[in-house]
C-alpha cells in the first residue's frame, strides 16, 4: 500500500497535489468563482450572524486553524479565536449561544477535542466539524460540517490532512463572505490561487533531492529554530512540530516579531535557523528579522519566493555555509546561504506550499537518523485519551 515509497509519510506528502484537489472537488467552481459546501449550505447564514467564531483543535489541526485565522478575520469581520482543545478545557472559558465553534480534527476521534465539543454543545453554541474521518465521533456529534476528503492518513505525522484542512478552512471563509460585495476582488484572487495551487505544490515536491542533501548537513544538530511571521507563523510552528515528532530534534517554531523578546539569545553561528521568507505584505519586517539573525552570525536557511527579491545585504557575505553545494547555484551575497525557492501564490495560500519543504525536511531528518517516521516513539495516530 506504500507503493514505490519507503514510508507512508513520504507517500502522503507526495499525494498532496491530488488530495487537495479532492478536498475542493465539487465545491469550488473556478469558472463562476463560487464555493459551495454541501455540509454547510443550510447553516452559512446562521454562522454569519454569530458574534464570535472559536476554532478548537490539537497539534497539526490547531496549526491549520492558526494558518487561516487572518483570512477569517479579513473576510468575515467576525472576531476569531483559536484554541488548543486541552487548554480550552483547562480554562473552561465563557461561551454563548451566539458563538460558532469549529472543531478541526483529522481522525475525528481526539479525546481533548471531543470533550471541548461536549462543553460547547452544553452551552448551546453552534458546533461545526472539519474532519477527515467520515462517521467519526466529531463528525457525528457536530451539528454540521465539512469532510476534508483527504483520504486515509496512515503516517502518525500529519501531512496531507494539514493541507486539506487548510484548504477547507479557506473554503469556509470564502463561503461566509459570499454575500460581501466589498470582498469580491479578494475572493476572486483567492479562488484563482486555489485553481493553480495543486500544480505549484507539484513544483515544490521537485525540491525533494535538494532538501535531502540539506538534511544530511543538519542530521547531527540537537536543536533548530524555525522562524516565521504573519501567515507564516503557523508554518514555523507546524514545521517545528513535524521535525520534533519524527526526528526528535528539539525544533522550536518562533514568531519572528518575538526575536528581540528572548529567542535572539539562542542565535549564534552553530544553531540551524530556518527562516520562512516568502514575499508578502510583511516583507520589510522579514528582511529586518533576517538582519537581526545575521548580525549575530546566524546563518539562516531560507524558504523564499521563486525569483524573489534579495534577502541578504551584500555586506553579510560569509563563506562557512551550511552546504556550499546546495547553495552553489545562487549568485552574489546570497550564494553561501541555502535557499529553497517555492512558487509564489496569494499570501493567504502561501503556507500550503511552504509547509511542504518542512514536511520533507522532517522526513529526511528522521530517516537519516535511522528512525521510522511512520511510527514515532511514544505517539499514537489517534489520541483517544485525555
Ligand atoms: C456529500 C457526501 C458525498 C457526496 C456529496 C454529493 C458523505 C460523507 N458525503 O458530500 O459522498 O459525493 O454529498 O452531493 O456522504 N458533517 C458534520 N460534521 C462534520 C463533517 C460533516 O455534521 O464534521 C455533516 C455535513 O453537515 C453533511 C454531512 O456530514 O450533512 C456530509 O458532509 P460532507 O461530506 O462534507 O458533505 P458533501 O461535501 O455535501
Ligand atoms: O486527529 P486530530 O487531527 O484531532 O489529531 C490532532 C493531533 O493529535 C495531531 O495533529 C498530531 O499533532 C499529529 N501527530 C502531528 O503530526
């Protein structure tokens, strides 16, 4: 069932151009630029009237909520909060009948998320599921929802479910704003972006060999920082989770805007630093963050836009690169830096492409360390206990 792949994880990473198409099939009309989610159509206007949307999930599913929160805020103008299910339950926060709660879960069987769902049902909130497991507990117990249709995910590390959850949440945000004329241009831009995303993801997968070569240079490192901001904060967190859960490297996802508030103290010439630096409206701040890191002799590995603008000022040139070979095809001051170039898409969809680099990197780190990425120690695919 793994076909030509050595592990389910790699197979599932490579399935993504297809699984995201399955998520959108029959739902996004690319010609008319409309989105129709069968499972939500009777409830969309009620959700629009809610005074708050609370997204609740664990692990990777939580990161898909973070990745799309900005877009929900932008398109719906409804306050959005994003909650880790266990922390939400620890707090037992106030919740009201006019709140909508969205529960995101690959398995649909995660106990923390199920308990949070029960808490929200008891308080009369409208409960919506975004689930891969058809017939799962969360799918059955929510009032309505959307199946992400990613197909079975076997690897314990969630990969294709993340990209399909992300796209499903984007589709929900698009549906909720369908009545807003002022958002039409933006909605059309996103739907055009979705039309191209599968082919672009295919492009990213071609970087597999280069990522494997870079993994070789990182395999003995005990720790690693992954930096991102804005839409790419979720990418940093999810990338770090992937790397730590299967390679056991202590990888920390950091919001670049927080560097000066503590994490900058960790930066030196030894610690591997991956910076998500694809072009978006925060680009000036990204460049500023890169400057903060290189000024402390940090030597970032970049996830950057294909043919994008320069990231490093000429004066920062250094020769002790992580891998000179992998970087050899870059000119000028950036040539000694490793850079993975990904195709550019709409800002709110860029995380779908960027994360794939980190999924593949996590995979190779695990394999090169002799671990089986499909079965990380101490973890189970569905976490059915609290
Ligand atoms: C449904 C069918 C699909 C068929 C399509 C044709 C199922 C599972 N899906 O897809 O096979 O091709 O119609 O029109 O039979 N739901 C929840 N909670 C969740 C997820 C879903 O309550 O977490 C509910 C939805 O509100 C809906 C039903 O489950 O009532 C099916 O959801 P979904 O599969 O997303 O609906 P469609 O895409 O319309
Ligand atoms: O099935 P769920 O999406 O509810 O699972 C949530 C987490 O347990 C899950 O995403 C976990 O973090 C993954 N192993 C991460 O790869």
